[in-house]
């Protein structure tokens, strides 16, 4: 978490570690995207992948969907009794050889980013110690994922601000070009630049860049003053 890392790789490692450390047959990780939609990010095997995908098809009900909606863990020690509640999920899980599921929230305070889902081959419940270990692994991964998202947002904001500053510089340069070539004051030059951009449905910064680099475009902008 203190160095750069790949969130997809982190999620796959989380799934593998759960299978290696806990008495479960498979594990999967669901994450919310920027639109709030759930996506399958990682699974320890093909059976877990197929079982997870059933829940994501047309928002089919399932324990992993419920845990993201409620923020509370869903523990099912025997899927047999849940066929009516989650028909497609239970059918696919049993087809893949799963008999129990523990769905744990990946959350930091009020923000839920996804779910860690543990599938058991036997109809049994994880011990309290195993559940705490699984939740701890999910919590660590959640912190890493949220940190990565925060950094991405910050980098985006910085890029946007820098872009705005760069645009302002090129606009000032274009004002200078128009002022010099048209023998007008800089305020008039800006008005001409802005009006031309609006009239031709151009971004002000794009027009300014063209004016600075192309004498012909500068003359076109100045010509509007004479019409």
C-alpha cells in the first residue's frame, strides 16, 4: 500500500490468500465502479467466477448483492434453504459444487466499495476466528483500493487545474497577438477572441492556440471587428 500497485492484482491475491488461509473452496471479489455498478474484479477459480456473474446479470438477487446494499455480512451455512430467495444464484452455486457462502462487506465507515465472497464446498459455517481473519483481509484491501481511488481523483483534479492554467496562459498570449496586430487594447482583443470562439462553436483555449500559431487565423478574428 505504500508503493504503486495494481488493484486487479491486489484483488486476485486477496482471493488466493483467502483460499489458502481459510477452509473455503473458492473466493471472489466484487467492486463498484465509478457509476456505482457492481463488477466482478477477481475470482480464485472458474466456478467462483461463474457463480458471481449470475448475480450481476440483470441484478439477480444473491448474498453478494445484498451485502453491498446493506453493508452487513451475509452468512449462509447451507444454501439449500435459500433456493426461493436466490433461485439462480443457488442453482449456479450448487452446480459449481458450493454448499455455503460467506459474503463480507468491503467498506470504510459509510463507504462501501464491494464485497469479498467466500464459497464453501460443505454446508458449514466459518468459525468466528476465521470470519474475523477474512474481514481483516477485506478491510486491508479496502483501504488500499480507496487510497488508490483518492490518488486517482487528486491526480485528475491536479491535471484539470494545470490544464486551466495552461489555457489561461495561451489565451493571454493570443490577446497580445491580436492587440499588437490589430492595434487594439487587450480588453477589446479578448472580446474579439471570445466572440469569435462562440460564433464558431470553438473552445476559447483552442482558438487562442491557433491564433498564436497561425497569422491567418489571427487576421480572421480581427476581420470580425470591421464587419
